C-alpha cells in the first residue's frame, strides 16, 4: 500500500499463548529487552506487558509492546538497514510459544485504531461458535506459515481461559428453604470480596473487604466443602450440597465485529509486496481450508488500505488521462496532434517501470502519484516538441507558397529535421532542471524519504526514456501523419526528370 515510514523508532509486539502469568510475563519481557539492548544500533528499550493504567488499552497479559529507540544511522554498523536490523533481532528473539511482530509506534496505533490489526496483514474469521472459529483460525495459521514471504503468523487462542462455574441445584435449594439470592450473596462475599466497613487514613478513606484465602478460592473441591450457607432455621450447609462447583475452559476474550463473533490471525510479512502476498495467501487458504456453513473469512490490515486505494486509482488515473487529453485537444483543436502528444506517455512510463525494477521498488500509492506527475510532464514536453515541428512545417509551407511550388515529402522531412534539432536544447534544459530537483529527493535519508523516493523514481526514469524516445518517435510519427498525402517529388522535378530520360533515349 505505502512504503514503511522510518520513524526512527521500532515497536516490537510479540504475542504468547494464553495463560501466561504476570511473573513469567515480566521475566520473558526482561530477557527480550536484554537481547534487544545488546545490538549496537539500539539506544534504549522500554517494554510493557499487558494493559496500561487506562481503560482504552484492553491488552491481555500475553501481549507485549516494546519501544526500541535507535541511535542515529551514522552510528550504525556498515551496511545495516532498518529491515536487516529487524531481521537480525527477529532471529535472536526466538522463544517457544512466542510469535514476533515488528512495526513502528505511530503506524501501529493508526492500524489498530482503524482496522484492529497491528500487523501488515490480518485475517478475520467470523462465525457463531468460538471453539470452531479457533479451529478454523489455527488451520489458516498453519497454511499461512507455508506461504513464501511470511515472517510470522499467529491465530488468537480464544478458548484458553479457566472459569469456576457454580450451578445452583434448585431442588436442593427448595429442600433447605434457600433461594438463588442466598447463594449469590455468600459467593460474592467468600470469593469476590465484599466490603464490610471502611477505614480512614489521614484524609483518605479505604474500604475493608473480606473473602476466603487464595488456597480455598483456587480449589473447586475446597470451595464446595468450606463455603457455608446459613439456613433460615439455623445451622449451615456446604455450598456443594446445593450447587455444582466445577472448573471449565472458556474464552479468554470475545471479539465482536458487525454483530458477529470474530477471531483474528495476525500475519507479518518480509520481502514481498503486500498485494502479491495477499493474493497468493488467499489462493492457498481457499484451496486448503474448508469453512463450515455459516462461517466466513475477511482479509484486513493494511490490505484494506490497498483495496481502497486501488479502487480510487481506478477512477483517478483514467480521469487524469482524460483531462490531459481534453487540455491537449483544447490547445491544438485537432485530434491528430492530440493523439501524437498522447503517444509520448507510454514511452515515459516505460522508463519509470524500468527504474522501479532496477531499484527494487514495489507498486504503491506513492509510485502511482509519481506516474501521474510523470504523465503531466511527459505531455508538456511532447507539446513543446509538436509546437516546434508545427512552426518549422508552417515556415516550409510559407516558402513553398512564395516560390509557387508544391510541397513534397522531402520538404516535410527537412522541416522535421529542423524543428527536432531546434527542440533538443529546450528538451535537455527541461530534463536537467527536473532531474536537478528530483535527484536530491532520491538520495535523501531522512524521515519521509521512503515515500518521496517512490514519487521521484518514476519521474526520473520516465524523463530519461521520454528524452530519448520523444526526440525520435514523435518526429517520425509526425512525418508519417503529415506526409501520407504528399508526393515524393514536385511536378517540376518530375517533368525535368522525364525530359532528361527522353534526351538520354535519343
């Protein structure tokens, strides 16, 4: 969609399997931070496991966010780039059960706010049963890992939490004269903590709550035996006598989107263009994963931006070409001259594509903007070439009319040679001026240079090819169009030639 904007800071966002304790999360994060800090290009590392102290950051404990501040590139090892540095760090940060993902801080926030996906590519599985959805997501994860260009793929494990289910037995409750509310009151106090009083410490007031010790709250059998419910007539009855207490597995988190349950698969890619990778991944998933009835898959992440940009470009590019054609026609008032100028656009595009291939750039919105700008510049240079040719041809016709002789293809060729040669110097001045403005952008390395380079490269390559081809092709096409009705020689020349042939025969 767009080249990665180098923010000068990396964001490492690994994800572990559900059920990671706070102690183990802190230990794992510290190990990762030490490994990252060992790289000489790293200035400082700040890691966070789980959510921040705000309701707007509902991150689970198994989700890490590590901000890596980098040193100035002048202090980096020779030959090291941001991509190669991420590759080295990713190879060093290999832990069992941990899926790595790399991004930039600002880019990650924008992606997560707009699509909910923090990686370049995401897959959303929609359905009705979380267990079946997780099964489908894990199948897709396995398929995506085999697609060339996949750096990491991680499907959310939604069925990984443990829940204590207390199911009241209404028959037993009725036998003891108890209600559902009696059971809930005891459970809320014994297991959930219930405030019974408050204490004043200086100017602050704190609530005092009581509940059972952790050892009793963690064991379903102990809860069933030790939690006592007071009877209306006196005495107590264990919770296990009036309710079923069991430990079950359930969802750690539940996502909903457009009124449907959703499970996400996060995919990080390397060495592939976004559109080509998603196209191949979609084919692989469609061929190897069979979706149950009522379940669907949607591709998200930056791919959503790419689809929207492509839809807009399908309108903008033809509209731009139509406007160029209309302006040319209004200028020349002739369809022939307009088509001749439009012929210069493909030759400019050829150079832009060649330059992109040479530098290894993929197609993106920035590149498309560069090609749109190139079309305007190429049309301008074509107009100037055609004006010089028309002026030279007009002068030739004026001389022919003054000499009272008919025009021939030889006159047209002479006029074209004169006009084309006259155009060489203005053409070179135009190209040199444009290149002088674009080359510094191509060599820049600051923030935002990744985007500006993609705009400049098609224009530089296109100006080179259009300079060569426009000076050759447009005069040739002009000669073909203007000279197809002209005789090769004038009538006077033909009469003189016939007379010479007769004299030679006598």
